[in-house]
C-alpha cells in the first residue's frame, strides 16, 4: 500500500499549468518572427538589397536564439553575473568572426 492515500494526492495537485502559458507565448512569438523572417527573406530579392536582407536574416536568428535561451533554458531567472558570464564570451566570439570575415575579404580585393 502506498504511503500517501489516493485522496491526499488529489488534494496536493491544484491544477497549476507549470508554465505552459509562458511556453505557448514564446512559441507564438517565435512563430511570428519566423513567418516575418520568411516573408522578408523571399520578398527582398532585388540585387541591391541582398546585404540588407542577409543582415535582417541574421538579426532575426539572434533574436530567436535569445528567446530560446532565456525562455526554455530559464536564463531569465538566473543572476546577472551568470548571464554576463555566458553572454560576454559569445559577444567576443561574434566580434572575432566579424573581424575574420572582414579581413578575409582582403584576398578578394587584391586579385
């Protein structure tokens, strides 16, 4: 026989959603950003704005990554020092990649 009677288990559960409202809100926000991303990406086909289109695509990707990390990995509940410990190296790596891409383009300009 169980340590807890069946009636006590039903009393302890009070029907809380355990954050499903936040999950659905995050889902709809991510879906909206993705739909907007697809619309902009496939409607901006002019050759003169391809760079702008790619920048918008990257920015939307970073925004979606932010939502995933802070919503589903519970980073919004952590201390500021832990969040900065994770975000600052990522920003440095992004800066390093941008610098390497800029310097790597030098080979195309000397040909």
